[in-house]
């Protein structure tokens, strides 16, 4: 895994706990412990890059988050990315509010001259919440079966936005959505 930064969307405690259940079941079965080991937190990655300047991003995210409200989310399906990382994820329903949230943040960053990688641009972004990383190929089927046993959909709210440095995951800053009070 390469070093970098990510802007992540965090969940309310109840939804976060539902995702952690999936992480823990996969860890107990010794399928994947990677997300736990790097000290990640359940999230949807909005953007990532090896080149973010945290001080420049902080003001953009702070101003953006103060104008947003908690965002309803529903994870109703599971999937995998076509990469060598063997990532399994919960997929949120791509609601208009989620897609607009991402697009508006993209526009705010672009306006400030922040370069965004192709896979994180509004027309190509795939929203997902990772539940397993570096799953051995021989155990992918078993991992899918374990995840299918979760009672989906799980629903809740995105309530916070953060910039993290990884690995391991270290939060640079975070802001509660809709919070206009100085932190």
C-alpha cells in the first residue's frame, strides 16, 4: 500500500458499528485484518492522493462541511474492486444527495487548484465502504459468503468528513457536517 492522503466520510455510531461487525467477523475467520491493523475507521473515500497539502485542504473541507447536513446512507450490496488489493466492500445506494455531495466537494477543490485523480472525479467515482483488504484470492468466495450473511441493507448517516494520512491511518483533521462552530 502506498503512502498518501484521503478525504473520508465517516458515519454515525450505529452505522459505524454495523460496518465494524463485518470487519470483526472477517478478522475472526482470519480472512482479512488489514483495515484493523492500519487503524482505519469505517468510511467512504471521497478523494485520495499522495500529494495533498493538508493545510490547503483543511480550509476547503471546513468551509464545505459547515454548509452540509448529515447525509443519509444505505448499504444494500457487496462488491469487489478489479485490483490486486482484493478489496471487498459494502456499496451505498448512489443517491442523488451522495453524488451531489461528492460533486460539490470536487468543485470546491478544483476551484482552489487541487488536482483530483481520474478515479475520484464525479463521472468516474465509485462510492464504497471497504470491509476487507488484501483478501487471499483463495478465500474471496468464503469472504463473500460471510458478507452475504450480514443483514443488508444497513442504513444510517454520514456525519463527519476527515483528512487522513495512511498507512497507518492518522487523522489530520475532521469536521462534523453542518457544524458552524469553531473547533
